[in-house]
């Protein structure tokens, strides 16, 4: 077999992962911003935050430079052009993907960012729980920043559906693969596969997290 | 006397402080998230933000690594288990501490984080005003991040009660103690004591900050 | 001519720029916080965020230390005194500048921060698009943080008036000037002039960005 996954460096794998996941997340930002009736600048910024925010926050926490979008500045252009093109299409066709249709690329992005983020943290010598949290930050905090800027409680924290939880579990797959000395690409694929599958399962089965809310008014002194 | 405070290193003292304050702040996040009816994941994340957010932001600003919760990864586990346990207790007993009951551990956390944060900034060679601000960031910005994610104006900025102000004054106690070459532990205790006492006094006497709001509608052209 | 602009170092120029722009932005934070009826502490913090937030975020992203307000700690005092003085004046006179009156210093700050931020990023060896984004972060994200803390969707993203867009264009002027090897001060003045003029023109002509909102309810499946 000519294609040798083990020949791909960690950097190649992480770069490819981030690129794929970035587009899915940018679109989620673009549509939320459009729904909140932000202007053209706001749409581009929120799309950029959703796409690069999680990875950038992870890199700030890991003290890693240069950022993905600095090292590969073409990606900043790509997201910008994606937004401009999407705005023209939405305007001309009065069309936007449904939230439902967006769930699948988003689930893919969730898996890929989780795997990439936790692998990177392990490469930086982080303990297991921290690597898992870094995977979650990469995968979930782009969406958190998107929602905070759009003045919403982040949907990852309030919609009672497993989302960050899938990332949490998938992150542990990466930690386990790392402890077992799996090849880098195999580990990424396993972690991303588990995360995305769990999210997909949650969507298909319409799983809900249990309610933990306080019946505050009745029971507090 | 066998116990020799001067024998405790700066690192020991700061670590102990951060541990104690961390639990108080985690609980404040946990209860706010439960009141806002976030899901189980949101409760854990908001508790973690309230607990580690201020210290992490301070460390990012000081360019200090590793973070407290990276170096002592057990603490990330501790907060996670605390949240899970608290959720089960709240569910089983339909019980949550009143906001009133939380004010006292929170006042303790305010004092300890102020002292630890400003001392650390001084150890990094920061000027007095910057050290005081870093103490405030450590003590207050966990709560600010908690409130921002819960889509509230931070209570530290709008409830017209002295909170960040106590931290501001307590930070100057640390700066003064540093200029006077007090032992590290003495300085921390003095700064934390002043901060917590002022906050306690404000709570007991129900002190209010003066109103500065604009009577905007009447007086602007 | 005795005054020799080329004799000013890059550091001098950037420092001067940041100082001027800082006051304009601090006032914008001060008035928004007062309008939202924050307390005295909240007013100072929001003014500080508006003034230093954009530049600090840029410095965190560039991994640049010390921050402006750490290196020149007098500026933290200056903003604090400005806020206290402004609160007394507003209280005594029941007076606040109109939003309209604030637009012009704000436009000046927009230009100066854009020029300073993008120049700094170029000095750090960033690619053109990244330098332009760093100029925008410096100029716009102080206001974004101000609005997020005040629980508003950032006005820069929703008021359909060119603001960040002027910064975007002015940033490219800096990149072009850098490619053409213009003197540092000339480049800053050109970039700031273009940014501020475009913003001024947008205000005078009441220009609007086109609407891109989704007619979501009608067209989604």
C-alpha cells in the first residue's frame, strides 16, 4: 500500500483535522449570526469565532504559537470568502440549511476537534484529565464564544442533549490510545469516530441529559 | 513553636489558598447554573469556570504556566466529583444552600484569591496597581465569567454592594506588606483577612455603593 | 525642520497612539456602564475593559508582554481617576455626553488602534491578513468586551453601520505602507487617517451595511 498513515506527521494530521472541522463550525456561526440579524461584519466575525475560537483558546491555554489561522493564513481568507459567498447565496435564494441539516457536519467537527485538541495536549505533556478538557475546549468553546457574542446561554450547556459529554468520552479514547501507543492517525480516527458516533446516536435516539435544576422557589429558605 | 509559617514556601501558601477558595467559588457556579436550569454538563462547566476562571485569566495575563488545575490535575477531578455529588444531593433532597448561606464561603474565597493573586503578581515583578488588579482578576473574574456564560450582567458590577472594592483594598494590604518585607504567609493572611472582613462587614451592615447611573432620558440631547 | 518624525521609535509611536485611543474608548465604556445602571465598580471595570481590552487581547494573541497598562502602570491610574472624576461630574451636573458627541473621539480611537495594532502585528512578522485582523481586534474588541459584559450583542456586529469594516480597510493601508517601506510614523498616520475618515464619512452620510438576515421562519424546512 502506497499510502502510509504512519508517514503522516502529527502536524499534518492535526492540520487536516482542524481544516475540516473549521468549515463545519464556521457555518454554524454564520447561520446563528444571520438568525440573530447581525450585520455582514458580525456574521463574518461570529463565523470566525465559531471556527477558530475553540482552537485559539486551547492554544492560548497551552501557550502554543503560532495559531492555526496564523500559520495557515489562507484559512482566514477561506472563512472570509465562505461567509461572503454564503451571504450572497442566502440572499439570492432565500435559503439556509436547516438546523437539522447542520447537525451532521457539526457532529463531524465535534469529533475531529476533540481528537485533535486532546492529542495536541498530550503531545504537550498534559495529564489525562487536562488533555480531555483541552479536547472539549477545542471542540465546544468555539460554539460557546459564538453563543456568548450572540447574547445566548451557550446551547452546549442548556439544551439537555449530549454534546460536550460526547467530546468528554471521545477525549478519553484519545488518552487510552496514547497510553496504548497507538499510531497517531489511528488514535485520532478512533477518538473522532467515538465522539461523532455518540453524538450521532444521541441525535437519532433523541437522548436527553437528566434534569438537575433546583426547584428553587419552593425549597430555599 | 514547631509550626513555622516562614518555612512554608510561597508556592505552598499560594497552592493552599487557591485550593480553599476554589471550592467556595465552584459552589457559587454550581448553584447559579442550577438556578438558570442549565443541563448537567453546563453545571459542571460553569462551576469549573467560577472556580478556575479567575486564576486562569490571571495566569494568562501574567504568562504563567502551568495553570493551577494543570499542575494539580487532581483538582479538576475534585471539582467534577463535587458537581456530580452536589447534583445527586440536590436531586434527592430537593435542597440547595440559600444564596445567603453561600455568601460566607464566597467572602472567604474573595479574600484568599485576592491575597494569592496579588502576591503572585508581585512575585512576577508587577507594579503595585497592576498587582492589585491581578488580585481582583483572580478573585472576581471567575464570577464574572460565570455570570457572562449564564447571560447575566456580572453581579459584581451591578449589585451596588462592595465586593470587588473589598478585593481592591485587600490587594493594597498585600502591596504594603510586600513593601514592608513581611513574611509571605503573614502578608497573605493580612490581605485575606482585610478583604474578607470588609466583605463581611458590608454584608452585615448591608452597605451600598452610591448610585452613579445617568438619568439618561432626561438630560441627554 | 527640527521635529523629525523618523527619529521617533516604533515604540514611541505605538505608545502615543495607544494613550490617545485609550481615553476615547474608556469614555465609551464609562457611559455604556452608566446607562446600564452598573455600580461604581462596574463603571470602572467596563471603562477599563473598553480601554485596555482590545489591546490586551491582541497582546495575548501575539504573546506580547508586558501589556501597555503593565509597562505604563500610570495609565491604569489615569483611567481609574478619569472614571471617578466623570462619575462626580455626571452626578453633580446630571450630564453626560450624548452618544452622538462620543462618535468622534471613538472614530479617532478606531483609527489609532487599528494602525497601532496592525503595525505591531507586522513587526511580529505576521502575514498581511493576520496583521489586519490584529488591528481590528485592537480597535474593535475593547468595545466587544464592553458590550458582552453589559449583556448586549456587540454594537459593532449588529448596528449595520461600517465600523469594523473601516478598521479592516485601514489595516490594509498599514500592510500596503509596510510593503512600500514607508516610515513608521507616516504609515501609522496614513492608516489611522483612512480608518477614521471612512468611519466619519459613514457617520455623516449615514451609510448602512446591507441586510443579510435570513427570513428564517418562511424558508427553512
